């Protein structure tokens, strides 16, 4: 009838497709590719016109992508900043062009908080604390004396690397036997994680009791290095990591990884609904966190069928 038609018309007008320009970090890890799938699928579901740019983990490529989104006059700009600093100038250009900016996954350090509307992502400091809490518990079952930890950090200058390091360090203070004897970046990739772990093993081999990796991909690379050195990952060297990707569950089921702290990449649906609210001029919270768990090896097999990334 008429009412339905009228309703339909207004809906059609309101539903002019939203155009979002998204600048992604790269494709460095299982987490990242799952994050990209979530964003692209959610855009399709929501009828959003998505312009997607992959920066190959280079900040200058993200700046270029954001500038091109400004030139194309997209409705909303969203991005996952590869590092925390160096964004003020380009975000001021977006503000001058009256294009709202949404941060997903990683945060930025900017003097003027009005340069972005909201940040959707995990609490990385808490993820670091959760990794440490698992080790504090496990340490109670280990022989007395020093427990030597080597740390594979994420991308230098990135929010997850900075925060996961500080959360872990804060928490392990509770047990003075826990010592980080080496710490270096593996840039969140399997290849670099393996390479740096090989160097750690050459330098300190037999002394290493624990590996703390800022993401599962570096842990999986390091596990290969530990095996090639003739040691048993998950036993001779305890392995703790973050993300909760399928590869981590497979490593836990193989007895090679001890625990993974979940960091959900499935931010696509939240991004699309927030972007629509922002475009409609609705108020949105400045910070939206995602709920996450901790998965020790004991629950890996049971939990694996439920995993969505
Ligand atoms: C965390 C994300 C990190 C993942 C890594 O939200 O920024 O980047 O932990 C990814 O796997 O490379």
C-alpha cells in the first residue's frame, strides 16, 4: 500500500551507499588477513562502497592512501595505523576536508584527540598482562631459581608492541625470578620471528626457559627455530603468544604452544555500524573495546571448532 511505498522511498533515500576509504597495515600475519576479510565481508553485507588500500606495513603508503581518500571525498576514512606517531598532519587535512576518521585495531598518539572520532580495538596492555598472568601461575610448578624469558616484540613503534610489552613487564614484577634476558622485534611475521629466535638460541640456547611472542605468527616461526635447534617447544621452552589464530590452536594441539591470548580481528561489523552512525551525525563513544579470552593448550581441541578466524 501507500504507507509501505512511502516507507520504502524514505528508506531508499536514507540508504545512499556509504563510501568508506580504508587503509590497512598490510598482510603480515594470519590476524591481519582475517581482519581484512572481516572488513570486506562486513562492507558487502552492509551495502557499503569500500575503497581498500594495503600499505605493505609502510606508514608513507598509509598517508598516501588517506590523501587519496580525501581527494575522492569519501564519506568516512578508517584505518589501522601501522605505528602510533606521525599522523597529525594528514589527520588535520582530513579534518579540514570535513571527513570523519575512525581508528580500528591500533591507536595513534596525536596532540589533538578531535582528529579522530573513535577507536575500535583491543586493550593491548591487558593482553600483555594476561600473558604474564598465565606464566605467573605456571611458574609455581617450575623448579626454584631464575626463569629466563626471551621476547619477540611486534612492529617497532606500533601500539600493540608498546602496550603488550608494558602490560607483560608490569605483571611479571610479582615474581622476581621471572627475567627477560633478550627482547627484539620480529615485526609480527613468521619469517622474522624464526630468524630472531635462531639468534636468541645461538646466544643463550640452553638458558632460555620461556618465549613470549607478541603474536602467534612470530611464535609459529620461533617454534620451527626451537625444533631445528633440537629442543621441544612447549616443553623445553614454554611458548606464550597473542592473537588466537587457527595456527596457534593447531600448534597447541600439537603440544608446541602453551597458551594464546585472544585478540579479535573481527572488527568489520562494528566498523560498518559505527561509520553509518558517524555519517548520520550520531554521537559515538570515543573508545570501543572488543571482548576477548585466554586459551591455554588444555582447551585447544575443544575450542578449535568454534574459532572464526
Ligand atoms: C593487533 C594487531 C596485530 C596482531 C598481529 O590488534 O594490530 O597486528 O597482533 C598483526 O598479528 O600483525
